[in-house]
């Protein structure tokens, strides 16, 4: 079964998958029209946006904080391609080399450690300037349990100030204590991809990953910059596709490696 990294109403991404008038006040679980407009202006899909602790969940697994929305300023529209790998404006500052330290919270099953290690191995095998290391303290990115009742498989955000997004929330209640190392490593590698600035490969057309009709989010002022050297046709095996079949394994393919090496 294919998952938008969603539990109940599947409608967005590595997720399980209301607008009001401007003067109206939304309830805590609703998303205001103003917020939806800002989300769209930032270059993100504003359909099926969820109000969650700390901000908004967009495209099924991407966290945007209130600060992200309030600090948004319009920029020159960026090219939206056809099916290439995409990045955000926000990347991790590397210099000649940099090691990102990742940790796994004790509130996740101990079996998840092997998946984090496999995720680290996959990235480090690419010999990038950006390296990864699992640590027990002093981390840059923490893999932790998602809040109870969350309707996504995992979520993360984008870099800020040259640093990676510092938290990946994993829905262990849905995934269980032993979902399979390769499958879980694929999910975690995907979320870490967001943390270092990658968008979904199928940004331009979610249908070939998630099914359903053709969808293209249109021109973006912030959200999706095509990475040179990646294909102008569908890439159904990319690690940054929005949806994945249950139990699936997506190590980096050749196009993913091109994208990773171009940025890092």
C-alpha cells in the first residue's frame, strides 16, 4: 500500500495522508486564510495544511513555523521545472567540510537505532563535504517521537541560518517497533533531506509518486529551485519522492547522487 507518509485522510506526502474570511478568527485546529495565502506565496502547496504544535504541516511532512510565515518576504519567482530534483533557498553552510551530528531520542524504539545508522551510512557513502555522525549528546538533528495522534509518518523542516533543521518527528505509534531497517532508513533519509534543504522530487507532479490526478504547484518565490544535472523526466525511484509504498526501500539513485554532489 502506498503511503503519503498519511494515516487517515490521505492527501499530501511522506505523510498519512478551510478557509475563512480575512476578519474571521480560526479555531486552534483550523488554518486561517492569511496563513494559507502566505504558505502558497512561499511556494508550498496550501491544500490539506494541518495546524500542528509549533506551526503548520504542509505537503504531508514539511514543518513551517509561525516565524517562517511572519518572516516571509517576496522574492523574484524561481523557475519551476518539470520533474527534476529541487532544493530550497535555505541550505546548510559547509565550507571545506562539515559534520552534522544526529541523535535518536530514547522515546523511540531501540530497534530504530539500526535505521539511523543505515541512514548515516547511506549519506556518508556518497563522500560529500557534508558528513553525518550519530551521537548520544550534543546533536544538530534529533530524531524523536511524533506527538500522540499525529497523522503523518514523519516530519521535518528546512535549514535556517546555515544550520540544518534540528528535529525529525517519527510516528512510531503507526510504524511500530520493528518496521524494517531499510524501509525506516528510507523514511529517515528522506526527512534528513528536508533538514538539509531538499524539496520533493515530484514537486511538479505528485501523481506519479502518490497517484491521483496531475498536480503542479506553479511558480515559486521561495520553495523549489531545480538542481542542474537532474533529469527533465519523471524519476520514480528518488529518495525525495513524496510518497512511498509500505516496506519500500529507496537508496540514492544516480540522479539523487547528482543532486547531493551538486549541493554538498
